[in-house]
């Protein structure tokens, strides 16, 4: 394994506030940085992000705001810095391309290339796209529109400075072919090779000041500023110390990963690689281009008014659910669609039901059955169950290493959730609440509780890169002594690392469930046009209620939820009554149900049922019942109620 890891995000234009697309790349880069810190230690990881402050887009945005470009950048930069703080982004540096440490290197690099004859001046006539800030040739332009953004282009004749990019075409093709991991995912590798089948032109790297003043002045001609892409790409080498500090620079360069969006693949794979070649530097090891997010199936754009503000999502749902959703929902190289509904479903099923529940029930049982301390495990009783849980936990990190190396965040999270589910099933099968009743079962109970807590320790470690705040909370509640900034040692990742006697500190649920009804309610309000609302007097004409009818408000008083039976036994001396332990997501209920003539306890295990969840607890044959199971049947129970679809546990019935 390489000893250092250098990862970058694109530097974002400060022409507007950050949106979900910016957050996406930055969160993914943060996960990789945190993951590698766990493996290599914090001093061997360098994570760089920042802002692209020059160029036409920024100059125009400043003009719209009626202020100078630098003042505009200074005003917007904190929006990015603050969002990254909020999203728990652990970048090691933050570059702004107007900083002297960067502009100095850009000018030095330009001078070097100019001195070597890699940059020359010539007159050029072409089709210019203001939005993309680039020239197109006659054959690229279709119907007067830019082939990339489909906006009108204008013919411009200008004398500019050009970088001899064309001379590196054959080299670049060979390099890409010889380094199959250079451009990822594989489809992007093919895309760039396809692009390189057409002759590569030289790259205009200057803009006359008469047209664009906001940029870094060319060191060899004060009438020009540097083309924004030439300037911006150099950030990847200026910050680690190119031409300033060789030791520092070559500690990090070549970068391990440039994470980018698919729209800026050409600038990175073609412009940047050839610029580096001309500077006699190695290309980065990997350029990974991720997909784009649409919103409710539509392209995200200001004009559509559907731009997702990460701050608003975090306000409503929290940081870690947002981080989790973005990386879990869609394979990293592919496009994805963002909607509140899918986000809420993920939160409720994966975070609240699966992970939150595992933590909550484990800690509740340690509190209840072991005085709030992780017990010393007794001898392993049911060996198969214990061994498979232990094996799954021990194999998790090597598996994650492979997924992370392939940028398969969704599969990494799937693998982690495999262990979450295994932990929950282990508890269901071992039924600690049954073991707790018999003193002879105490050693076994201790083993089960220990194993559940140890599973959570593995989860805490592996979740940390993805959901640092949640991992921190699991660590606190479990009383773990972990230092996430140190490389993991062998004993950290071997089973049994959790110290018996560790005092736990159960806290509030890790991920509260989001009430879907609340969201639907809001949607309903929006859908109903005020003009279609019935005027109030009509309600006076509503028919009278008959005695057996109830109002919808009466019905809503009953809270009905979906649950799963995780343990069942007969109540001694009763043919009718079964005692069920029912998992309803955020909690577990004990319910005494009169269904024993129709169902055996074994038949009930694993059944998905519907319960009345807000019934006052009652005692039946001396056993407390905290709810009621819904069943059909006039006299005798003939069938239990369930849901057609497999919905998250705890879902409300309406
Ligand atoms: N300043 C250049 C990058 C220079 S890097 C040397 C730039 N900036 S940007 O602010 O316009 O875009 C930055 C990133 O946001 C790009 O990687 C782009 O792919 C990403 N996204 C913009 N909209 C997006 C989505 N809807 N979905 C996902 N990512 C998107 O380009």
C-alpha cells in the first residue's frame, strides 16, 4: 500500500452559493480522506478543496451584484467554508485562486512553458461560448449553438497565446491505454479515448484584458490574463508546494485522486494531463468522474427553481443522513435522482430501523441486564451464530478496502449494513430477554450482549468515514476508546477489542424516524389550490354523524404501526394467550395477544403485523401488554393483519 494519499475536489466557481452537486463531490472526497486517515494516519493524507475565483463567470456574477470581483468572492467564500464545516468536511487546506501562493505558481509555470517554447502567440478566429469560456471550431458548432451547453456562440477574432497541446495527443492516447485505472469509471476511459480520435488542437490559454480583466496576468504579456481553466487546474500543484518546496511537493505529487463531475472530464483528462506532461510532471494516478444529480427526475437549474440547497437539507434531516443518502443511493459513477421521499425512506429504514435500533436495543439490554457495563463474555454456547457474526465483522474491513479502492461507496455501505442486519438478527435469534429470565443462562446472556456490543464497535469504526458524527455518538454511547485520526492497529480490528466492564452511556435515539405523514401533509397543502377549498359554510351542511360513526379525528387518535415479531411464547396455563416481543423500529414492545388457538409461537416468529401502539398498557394473566395486535374475525381470530409491501418497521398505518 502507498504510504501517502492526496485527494482533491474541483475548485468551485464562486458565481453562486453551493448546491447539492458541490456537496456531493466534497462529501465523497471527505469519505476517502477519512478512510485513508484510518488506514495511513492523519499526517499521510492531504485533502484539498477550494474556490475558482477568476474568469468570466465570476466577473459577470460580480457585475450583477454591482460590486468588484474580489469583493464578490470575499462575500461568497464563507458560504462554502461554512457549508463544509457543517457537513463535517475534513479538508486539510482550502485554496482560493486569488491567493498569492497560487497566482505566483501559475505565473511561474506559464513562464517556464513560454521559455521552453510550449506557449506561442497567434491570431485566431473561432466560435466563442461565453458560458463555457471556450472557443469551438466550425465543425463543432451545430446550428449556431455551443455543442456542450447548447447556448448561442459568437464569432470572435483574437490574438491569443496557445499551449501546444496537440503535440501531446499521441502520448496521451498511449498513456491512457497503458494506465487503465487513470480515467475512471471505465466508461470515462473509453469516452476520452473516443474524444482523442479527432485531432487535438492547441489550447488558448490567454484572454485579452480588453475582453476579460479578471484573471492572473500573463508574466510575459501584461495585456492578457490567464485562461481560467489553466489557472484553476494548477491549484492541484500550487498548494502542495510546486516550485516552492520540493520535499513537501513530492511527498504528495502525483495526486492519488482528482474527484470531478462528468462535465469537467475533458479539462482534467486532456488539458491537465498535457499541461503536466509539458511541465515534466507525472499525471495524477486517477481521475474519477462521478454522475450528476437530477431533482425529482428533472435537471437541476436556477430557472426551474429546483436547486437543492444542502443547508436546507441539513436543517431538516441532519448532516449524516444527507451524507449517507448521497453515497448509498446511487453508484458513484452514475447519475442519480434526488427526492425527499427517497431520502426519508432511507432514513427511516436504514438509519432509524436498522442501525438506530441495533444501538438502542443493545444499550437498553446492557443497561437492563448488565448494570450498564459491557459484560465479560461467557463461554460461547450456540457456536454457529456467534462464529458467523464474528466472521462477518472480521471480514468487513478488508471488504471495505476493496470497495473504497474501486470508489464503490454504495457497495461499501451495503456491506456495512450487512453487519447491521446480522447484528439485529443475532439478537432476535438469541433472544436475550428470554435468557435474562433464567439465572443459569446468565453466562450465555453475557456472551450475547458482549457480541452485540462488539458488533457495534466494528460498525462504529467502519461508519466513521461516512458518518463521522454518528460514529462519534456510537463511540460515546458505547464508551469506546477510539482515536479516529490514528491508523487502525491490528488489535483494533480483531474481534474482542471491546473491554468488558466498559461503562455505556445510552443517549437519545441516533436517528429519529421522520414521520412520513408530516411530509405528505405538507404536500397535500401545496397541492390544493385555495380556490378549490370549500367555503366554511358548506361544512355546516355536512350530514349528521350516525351513532356508530366516528369522525376522522377519532380514528386518528389510534396510532397503528407495523411491527415484526422477534420472540413469541405461550403464557403458562393459557391456551389463548401468546406473549410476543414486537420490534416497531425505534422500540420493542411486549404484547399479549389472544391468538394462541389460531397460531403457535413458532408460526408467529418473524411475522410482520400491525399493532395499536398507543393503547394504555394492561395486564393479562399478570403479564404486561404494551399494545394490541390487529386481527380479523368476529368471534375467533381468523387472520392477522399485515402489509402487502415490505415497509420499514414502525411505519404508521393511516
Ligand atoms: N471551477 C470549475 C472546476 C475547476 S477544477 C480545477 C467548475 N466549477 S463548478 O462550480 O461549476 O462545478 C464544480 C463541480 O460541481 C463539477 O464537478 C460539477 O460536475 C459538479 N456539479 C454541478 N452540478 C451538479 C449536479 N447536478 N450533480 C452533481 N454534480 C454537479 O466546474
